[in-house]
C-alpha cells in the first residue's frame, strides 16, 4: 500500500488500488462523506464511509479539523464534483478537534477574525491558497535571477550603518534598558554595547548589494527587511521581505527594463503553475467585491488582470510629465485630492500614484527622473542638476511596488551630496571606496515581496499575505 498526497491521488488514472492518505477533515456530511485536505492542493479528496463498517466511536471523532489517516480503495466517483474518491476501509484518528472549541468551522470567517488565529488560518482555503502562491512566487524569483546570470547574496540583517535613510529603524542592543552605560555628556554609550557601536535591523540591503555588484556583476538579495514605521496602512509591515537586484554597468533605462521583465517573468510563472489556487482566489475576490459599491470594484477578474500586466508594456512617464497630468486632473481641480498638486517638486502621495495608474493610464506605470530633493542621497544626478535617475513602478490597487535608481558613481558628486545632507562621510567610508576604486555605472531596485503577493492574490491587506504579520502593537505568535 502506498502513501500519496491528495494532489497526487486527484490526478492519478491508477484506479482500484489500495491507498493510504493522511490529512485534516474539512467537512463530514451525512455520516458518510469526509472531505479530506492535506495542504497539497486547494481541492479536497472525498472519502466515502460505510458507517456499518466503521466503529461509531471513531466516526464521532471525525469532525472538521481532526487529523486522520485513511486507508481504502481509490475508485471513480459516483457523485458530481470530483473524478475519484476513496471507499474507506479503515480510519485512524490521529488528533481530534472538538467542534465546541476549534475556531475554524466550515463557515465564512472574517479576515480580521482569522488574523487573530494566525496559527490556524493556513487550514482555510483562502490562506492555504495564498501561502502556496507565495511559495511559488518566491521560487519564481530565484528561478528568474538564477536563469539570468544573477548571484544570490545574503546581505546582513544587523547593520551598523545608519545612513541608509530608507525608514525608521529597530535598534539591536544588549545593553540593560533600565541602566544603560552613559558617556560624559549623559548620552547612552554604545561603545559598551555588543558591537561597540549603535546597530539596527536592516531597512534595505542595497548598499551592501552594491559592493557585491562591483565584483560579481549581477546580484540580488531576497531577505527580511525591517522598518519601524508607525504607519498602520494596508500596504506596510514592520517586517517584510524585499528583493533587491543590483547590476554593474546598467543605466536607468536598463534598470527599468529589468524591473518590467522580472515582474512579467514571475507573473507568467504563477499563471502557469498556480492555476487552481488563482482560480479559487479569483472567485473569492468576485464574492468579496459583490459586497462593495460598483465604483470600488476592479474592472477585471484576477487572472485576466495578471495576464493583462504580464502581456502589456508598462507606461514610462517622467516625473515632470506626471506632475503636469496631475495638476490638470479632475480630482486636483475639484480639490478632491487630500494633497493638492500645486507645483513641480511635490512628493507624490499614494492617491496621486493610484490616479495615474487606475484612472489615467489604466496600466502599470514607471515614473522616472524625480526631483533630487525628494529622493535618497545615492541616486545619480542628471545633467539638469535638479533631477535624479530614480524610478518607481506603480501598480493598480497597490501603488508603489518597486523603488529603484541608477546610483551615483562619481566620487566628488556623491561627497558633495553627503555634505549637503549633513551625513558624516566617515559612516560611509566603505561605500565611498566603491567610487574610489574601479567605479562604474550601476543600478538596482527594491521590490516589496508582500506587495507582489498582494497583487497576485488579489488580497486587500498586506497582513493577509505573510504568515505572521508584524505591525505596530502586533507581534503575537
Ligand atoms: P512607500 O512609499 O510605499 O512607503 P518606500 O518609498 O518607503 O515605499 P522603498 O524604500 O523604495 O519604499 O522600498 C522598496 C520597496 O519595498 C517598495 O517599493 C515597496 O514595495 C516595499 N516596501 C517599502 N516599505 C514597506 C513596508 N513597510 N512594508 C512592506 N513593503 C514595503
Ligand atoms: Mn516608506
């Protein structure tokens, strides 16, 4: 007798064989039909019980959530809805689940309720589908880069550089919080801390990835990233996973090409390999949207939207053009934007990004050549002296999914910029060395993995696409 997964049994032609299968009970109907799921697929395996054959004390324990091992014969199904089913010979109850206590009952649970049961929510159809898609997407990320000659680099999680400037940081310290050592001026003396200096959890692996690009050529990071931003939005987490390719000799145009090709590549992978889960998630989204006002519903079903993005060119628009469009837009003239666009130089808010993508262009947009003043210190200054070679990829329903740039490779320009911003040059000595020795044009970007998973699964809140979300006031599990 062989042990199979539900997924294997549902696709086998090998009927009449004796099989063993383990899984959790989804439902048990009419004292006869067990829908069993083992996580291998969104579909359940129907197991048909002859109650005269199975001990009634065992059948009492066959309730939603119980773990079972079943043996029986695989046959062509008599009923509708499945090709094959198992005629049960024996049932072993591995672990029962008291229906009075087990929170995941076969009915609709709100996503909010399930967030509080994050240790059990992966047993629901919605979360098992999301997490299988998430797994496939992360494989697709590695496959894309490995096939295209990139090397995977593990940048540090604890960082000693505080010049990254991408967001608020979480301190890493072993000092006694009640009585930290103080220096002569009464400040905490980090020289006595574990690393002999102030250290934090990384907000980005970019600066370290740049060092590797300057030796390995094409590299990428894919790892955990931490931002202590107190923004309780549906697009921000305190701990998330970021993908950061960095490529020597790439200019901004090549960087945009890479971002677009990469996103399309991973979308095509899941379209080919996650059909069942995406079909389920598409239906879930349609059901959810029925409860929303017409204006908030998306125009395309999920899979069609993914194909649309995978098959159409992203629109490339300069920041300057975007400001002109926004300035003349209806919501700006009618003062519907919370932040009105008045002049060149304004930072774009998510409402503006979403207007451009969802209302104006109706496709993904890459904005480039932003004002230097609103972007990070390391971005390559353009000849106009006021814009930098930055690019953001904006997605429908998501807003910013990618932020990237060509990096400033000229030592003197970078030093001037650092001085202007009041950053201590000593903090960045190793970063500046890259510009001292064998400097070259190079570019890269950061893509928030959870924002990609959000887009692909059609979910609305980033807390529902990571196993155990970390956000302000929330680090249970
Ligand atoms: P935003 O304006 O949305 O806060 P950002 O400009 O701070 O984004 P970057 O510093 O450019 O973002 O980071 C690169 C990418 O990382 C973003 O495009 C986004 O996909 C993702 N990202 C940034 N912050 C978060 C967060 N707190 N949670 C999840 N993903 C994030
Ligand atoms: Mn941010």
